[in-house]
């Protein structure tokens, strides 16, 4: 079993355990704001896994209740990806290099509760590359699901970001603590 499969199995097991724990209803209140701040474990997939081992993020999120079951979200923060050593064979001598990436996401989205605690969500926005003096902007889109209590939010998502004719994907696991404003 490779590392990605183990990570996904652990994430899904943790999510199943949290779903089984009794808690207060999380349905958002219509017209109310909630704030949460989370930590993200990020697992690069596809071609992105060739250049990055994993990533960590810190993501504050603001949530506004459109109804008692649907909320608009705004998420920002920072993602840092830990690079792998790469070998370049361009030129007369091979050499090692690393492809660093730090992103500041600015995403808007929607969170819909299918039960009082289980939700599905989708977000889209822009990621600003800030490593090594900055870089290009990337379009970001994600979809996921999660489990939320009155204070805690546990989510898993697939996120894709693209720019300059390439696409990168990752699986993210987010644990957040929140409160009403």
C-alpha cells in the first residue's frame, strides 16, 4: 500500500469516527456569520506529486448563512508545499534543484448541510504564488465533504489549481475550530 492510499484510508477512517460521535447540530443560522480557523494536511496527486512531498496550510474561513442549511464561504490563508529534490539533465552537468511553492488562496464557495452535521462544499478562486519573490496567479477549484459540530469542522476535499498551461491537484484534510460572530 503506497503512502497516498494509506493517507486516504486514515483520513476516511478518521472522518467515519467523527461522524459516529454524537454532537450538537451545526446547521448554519440564516443571516448569521461564523468564523473558523483550520489547519490543512495537503497531499499532492498526479504530476504534482513528482515535485512535492506534502503540504501544510493554515486557513481562516468566514461563513454566512443563506438559509439554515446553506452558507456562503470565504477562505484564505497560506499553503506551503515541501519540495522533493529533482535532478536536471539539461546542460553538460546534471544538478539538483527544488521547486518550492507557497500559495495564498482567496476562494469563495458554498457549504450545504445534507444532515445537521454532514455537509458538501465547493469553492473557487485565485491562488497567489508568493514563494521566491512571487509568481503567477492560479485558478483554484475544489469540492469536498465534511462533518461539523458546534465548534469543530472536519473536512476532506480534492483541490485543483492551474496556471501557465499546467494543472496541479491535491487531496486536503482540514481540521478547524469555529465560533459565531
